[in-house]
């Protein structure tokens, strides 16, 4: 697969719809050509300690940010109908789907998973775990800020070029 959008979301709390950051990377011909990042005012709008501890985003960071519907419309136009890819797509697609339901928006169609591809192609004995950071270490991909949505999307894009 040479043309796709790698995408990653971070959530504010345990509600799937509570996206507080979204990063996306456009890949054309196997090369990263563009990227998109936005903080998002989550729905519902509260932050859980455990989520903040993972990604460091707080309510103060997103209080003046756009809501998901505005951000998703921009991403939908920008993505040109390309298939989506995420690492652990069940989580990212589930969050995007939940937020789309809240705002009554269309979900993307085709969605691929680098986690599933890694499980099928890379034995655990070689990489230890199939987490994004472990696979980046294994393949020599620079994951400069794990749990930053754009950094994770960029790493996922590079994994997808290798695995898909």
C-alpha cells in the first residue's frame, strides 16, 4: 500500500468520543507528503488523570480548541478519500466512530491496522512486543514523542510502508 492516511488520536477520558488531539500523515507513493495536527475540545469535556498522565494534554490546553466536527471536516477534505491506517486501529477507529456519532458525521471507509500486520509478519521473539514504540525500536524508526498524536501518526505511516 503506497497511498494512505496514517492517523492517531488521544482521548481526554475513558469515553471513546473524548478525542482531545488528532494527528494525521498523508503518504503518496510510499513517501510522507503532508501532515495535519490539531488539539480538539473533547466531548464529553473532562479530563481523567490517567489519560493526562499518558499524553500530557489538559483541559487548559484545549479550552479554545475546535470541536471534533470542525476538525474532522478539515481532515475529510484533506485526506482525499485515501484509506486510513492506524496502529491498533480498533482504538483509533472506535474513537473516531464514536465522535462521528456524537456529531452525526460520516466515518471513513477503509481502515487498516499496523498492529494486526505486525502480529502477522513479525514474530514476538524478534521484537518483544508489538507496541508502537517497540516496533519503532525494532525497525529503527524515530518515534520522537510517543503519545503525541502527530508523532505517533508519523511512526505509524513509516511502519505501514514496511508492513502493508
